[in-house]
C-alpha cells in the first residue's frame, strides 16, 4: 500500500518536514538490518484520537532494542510525548504510527556498537493492511515454504528490522501464487505466525493459538484478542498447532496492528469452515473494534488519548 504523506516526522528529538527526514546511505541499519521498530495505530474515539496500547508498544520497543544492544537515548515517556506531539502537529485523528530505532552513520562493518543509535517516529493515514473486503469477507492464505526464523539463529521475541526479510520472502511467495497472505511454520513444522500477524484457530468452540515458543512474536493485538475472548467466556489455549489443524478448523483468523482482525476463509485451497467469517471470529472482532474506538469501557485503559489543536479539520485514515 502506498504511503499517504503527512507533514512532519519526529527524528532525533525534532519535528522535521516529511521530505527532509533522511539518513546517510552508509547508515549501519540500511546495510545490516540493525534496527527495531513498532507498528501502532491511533483511532478516533469519543474523547478524540487515541493510540491503542501505546505504553505496551513502547515497552516492547525498548525490550527489542535491549536484545540487540541498542540503548535508546530517550525515555519511554519522552517517546510517548513525542508521538503525541507528532500526531497533533500533523492534525491526524486516525493514523498508523511507526517508531524506529536504528544504528546510524559513522562506522561500517558487522560490529555495531560504535555506530550511533537514532530514533524516528512517523505517522500517516493508513487503511486496513489486508483491505476492507478482506476484513469483511475473509482472505485466502498459503502456508509458506519458508520457515519462520528459529530461536537459535535470531531472536523472534524482538521486533527487529532484519527479521522481516523472512516475512518478505513468505509474503512475495504467497502473493505470486495468488494468495493475500502467508502463514509460516516454525523449524519443527508447527504453525508459527503470518508474515505480519498472529494466528488463531477455532475448534469446537475453543480458540487455539501458537505459543511464543513456536517463534511467534508476542503480539500486542494478540494479547488483546486473548483477553477479549476470555472476557466473552471463551476458552483460549496456547499450544502447538499442526498445519492440518488449520485446514480442519471451524474458523481461522489473523491479528496484528496493521491487519487488525482478519478472518481467513481458505488456506492452501482448503475452505475453512463455511468459507466465510464464523460466529466466534465475528463476535471477537466486534468487541475488538468497539475497544479500538473507545466504545467499550472495559478496555478504556488500552487507549492513550491525544489532544489535538482546535480550529482545523483533522485528517482521517485513507482508504485501504
């Protein structure tokens, strides 16, 4: 999806014009993938634009940076305030947010610790990652021939830039084969995650999802879905999932900040359930959407409200 340009980006403590947010071509992270990031969203709510689970995302950013030896030169509160400042300056009511921490220009070679740590935050209007139709009707997915990165090669718990070459390979393979998304297996052949989403299967009224030991990222939307499902009285079980269990499931859905909650109607040309979003997927998705937009008081503490300047119309998320 094409990026819809906003006015400003926060970079190393300053708001700079979108077109001036640049780095040197010898930036360490550009050559070696030495960076970590987050994907967040802000939604329109009755109290104004609010960032979904902002502190949890920033906390994971700091943990990812720690795992790859990148001390962030700002506090969590400073990055939270910078994000608020950026959204207000761009006058956005709904947007996608991308905090990025990376090793900058100054040294070359694999040893990264002498290169400076830089931080940027961008925000722009962005619709549904897998399309509004996909959210309504469900998508077709393919189990990738590429395996998810294992614990003994990289650190799947970190949301690191270089890791996503793994996801790129899977996404391109699925797209070229005519599918909308890929599902990766772990090194043992169990279901891990989508190219940018966590995976859930509904079997006999219970929700199953792979554990973190299956090289799956500890998704913040995943945590939210688990809590919502349990609040609805549903049983949620974290365990290894065999590939065929997805084919035989009554329902399958994916979750992530970009994708939000997306039903899967077909995997590897096997129809899932009735071939349309099932009742549990639909109900969990309904409550999740209410939570995102501040319409369910049970989840009010998930929202970090941003104060916008008065007097000018704000920009909403663009079309998918």
